[in-house]
């Protein structure tokens, strides 16, 4: 979803809503597939979106 957010700026509102919804449904689960360094980069991206006011506060914390 983050890639689509970056690659389709004309659909930013839609993808931000999708990311917000996805983050809201996460409950401290370990992702067994994504490598830890990649997970950290994705989490940092979510943090930036959160700090910019584009995602709900606490979204990044739900992914840790």
C-alpha cells in the first residue's frame, strides 16, 4: 500500500485511508515474512506519514 501511495499521487487520499484502516487493525503481531530491516524502513515511512498528519496518531506504534 505504501508503494501505491508513493506511485499514484492522484489516488493519495484513497491509499492513505487504506493504510489508516490497515494500521488500525494491527495488534502487535510479528510479521514472519518481511525481513526485519525492511519492516523497520516501512515502519519509519508510517512514522513520517503520521508526523505529517496524514495517518492517525499511534499508527506506527501498532506496527511494532
